[in-house]
């Protein structure tokens, strides 16, 4: 008897969870949000085109995304946000061109949400570097 009650409670919770996810997906008029079976990967697709917009991954199953990738028109990723220490701030942001080549990187060395260092690779393959020397949120050219 107790087993049947426990089974009923678990089944009800599972049904409510999937009903709620379906409700959220149907309410968003522009995007379709889907999760994989282990709830560690979330995809966001454009409802009109079906193309991937965002991929977010919870690598260590702690309900905090360690990796979020942004796609442009299904191409990409064009930007990857990385939070390895799970504090909610991205320590590294990688920027790519439409061919998947790395064209820049932003770094937050102090884990405070403010970019401390940034570099961009120009079409001439020269690298332009910026640093926030004064810790005031304004970048200066790094020399």
C-alpha cells in the first residue's frame, strides 16, 4: 500500500514537471526551449527557422551552467561563455568568426563580472590587446 502511494507521488511530480516545461515552451512566442533527458543540456531554437540560438551545459550537474554558447543563424558557436568555478561569473568568453576560427577572448581574472583583459585577432592576423589597468571598467590598449 505504501509503495503505491509513493509511486503515485513520484508519478505526479514527474507529470507536473513535464507539463510545466511544455507550458513554458509553448508560452515563448519566439523560441523553443528543450532539455535533454538528464537535464544537463538546454537548447534554445528559433521557432520560425528551427535554427539553434543557444546551447547551455551544466557539466557537473549542480544546476549552474558552466558553458553557454551563442549561435548566429544556426552557425557557430560565435561566442562561448565559460564559468569553470561555478560562481556565476564567466571567467572566459571566446569569440569566433562564422567559420569557427577564434577571433578574440575576454578574461575576468578577478571573478567579479568585469572584463579585465580582451584581445581580438584582426583580419591581418595582428592581435590587438586591451586591459583594464585602473580597474574602472574602461579598457586601455595593452603595450
